[in-house]
C-alpha cells in the first residue's frame, strides 16, 4: 500500500536505489493525476484540516458536501492511502473503476488496515467482497470527485504543467541530480540513493531495478511525499511530491473584477488584470498558474493587455514580469469613460 514519508528525523528511512538505467528512465509527469489528487485530498480531510492555501477550496467544498461522503474516510489511515484509488486506470469511469479496484488491490489493503485499527461496517463489508458496498464505494467516489476535484481541474492541471516546465528547464541546466536534490526538504539525494524519512514501518530499501521512477507533482500532496506502486515489479514506482505552497490557491468562484470590466476585456483578461493588481508583478508561468490556463495562453493575454497600455513587461534575467499600469488600476476601480473607450479600440484592433 502507498506510504507517506515525513520529515521527522528519528523515523525510518526509505532508500530508493537507482541504476544508470533507472536514472535514464526517471521522468517528471507532464500532467496532473486525477486519482492521486482525489485520494490525497480525501486523506487531508480525513486526517487533518487543509492548509491555508486550500482554505477557499475547503470552504467551497463545504457547500457541495454530501454527508455520506464521510464514509470514504473509513478507508484511510494516518500513514496509508488506498492503492486502488491512486492506481485507477486512465479513461475509466470513476464509479466503475473504483468498484472494480476492490478486486485488484482493495480487499488486501482493507485487510491490512484492519490490522492497524478496527474496521467500520462499511469497510468490513468491502473487505468481505460485498457487492452492494462496492457499488456504493463507486458512487461515493464519483460524487466526491464531482464536488471536490472536477470544478478545479483546469487549475490543477495548469499548475502541474507549469511545474513540469520548470523541472524540464532544471533538467536541461542541472541534470537529474538538480531535480532529485530539490524535490522536497525532507528528501536527501546522494547518488545513487534517494532517501525519504518514513512515518511508519515499511520497506526500507527500494531498488528500482531498471524500472525508473515517475515523479508526480500534486496539488493536494500538501507538503508530503507519497511513494506508490512500489509493490508492482513490472511498473515504475511513483513518487508523488508537493507543489510549492505559494503556487496555487484553488477557487472556482473567486471575487473578480467589476462586471463592466469583464464585459470590456473578456473574463480571462479581466481576471488577469485583477490578479496582477492584487498579487503582481508575476511571471508568465505564475500568471498562468493563478488563472488556471496554459502558459502560452497566458502570454497571449498578457501581450494584449500590454499593447492596450493596461500592463507593462519587465525582463529580469530569463523571466518576464508583468506589472499593472495606472490605466489598468483606473479601469479596475470603475474606469474613466475615455480610458475605457481607448482600451476598447486598441483591443478590437488586436483581435480583428
């Protein structure tokens, strides 16, 4: 079952041993993983209150929350995650895949969980192979995904894509050594071994044996490292690691710019301007992550705003920072008619 390493110095240490082939095959996942985000977010709710950057997500989830979703907490322990939720096949319907996962990994996981603590009736029925409980598990998981993950998926995927771009640049300039050495404060990279402090008994040595390692960034990892898939000899294990704490504030109904400005500029550019006013200056990648869009799309919107005189660009080394101008601030505060008309003419010229 997946284990969650932690940063406590006097705990056991998991040593992941690389060969030259493993180093060649190790890669950073280019996109977010729905199963991992779903399971990690549930673990956050089941074991502790989400951190401050996820406060808005937690608040919004409370308005969508169905009380029966709390039954999913029965499947979690402080240091373990249910493998069948993490290793869901891509492209499968959530309810069907989760129910079927009980045949592959779920029952064994729950029997192991039963050795750690007393199982609830729901978990015990699942461990015994009860069909109705399996169907209910699938329904609960699909409901939770619809409430907690799907509304934020574009933002989650965009920020993971930005992390992939960052690690790709790091790989090009510093090699895999630079990537492995900076994954997490609790991780220690001393070639050919990556050491991860563990919070519970587990395997202490993990030879990759030519399988390589998948490095999976995750929004809901929330400061923690998670090792998954290490018990399947035919597949590369997955090391799930957290994104920087300031990278993303999940929300799908944020207080936005004035409606008139949204009508003038379009929603994405209006929100971009508002974001620069409250959190700028920002790089193109950071602006993309904040808006939940691709960096190329953010760059296009930023260029249109700059051409309209609402923002400026400043290069610092290899990074372009975007600043809001006085005209942009005036428009955000309600606007001046002639300034809005001027911006409209410029924007129309750019888009025609």
